[in-house]
C-alpha cells in the first residue's frame, strides 16, 4: 500500500508560481494538491484532457469557459478538455483544491499569459 500526505510531498515547479504537489502521477491520471494563498490565482489556460477539481478547504472563484462562479469546500467542478479555465483566491484564507487530470495529459497545457515561475 502506498500512502501520501501533502505535507510529505515536495512542491512541483509550475507556470502559475503557486504551491502544487503531485500526489499521484501515472499514465491513467495525475492528481495535484493545489494551494492558493489569499490573492493568488492561476494563469488562464487550456488543458488537453478532462479535469475534475475538488475543493478541500476554503473558497475561490473558478472559471470554466465563459462561466465564473464562487465555490467552497466539498464542491466538485468538471472542466472538459481544451476549455479555458482558471482559479483565483479572493478570500482571506487559503484555498486547497485537488486537481484530477484523467488520463494524464501527453501534450502541454496552453497558457494565455507568460509563466510566472
């Protein structure tokens, strides 16, 4: 049995410049534990595979295509492949989201801004 906790996984360098930890990384899927601190956001981008987001803690603004909505803990959000999406944390507390990409993308995401690394 393999078990992992976010605090035991190193931060993965990413174009968004936010805390992202790969919890699971296999061809069938990739799962990332994402933490957005107050005021942080992701770059608008398109991912070449379906993505499911599950809010673990906090609340944030998610945009999928033209829809923009505030969501909070215990909410699942679906984002189809190749549809523009992004997140922002406009609250005063951390936003923690589990990002599930299935299958694991074989092509890179397309970003609408320069990476923040």
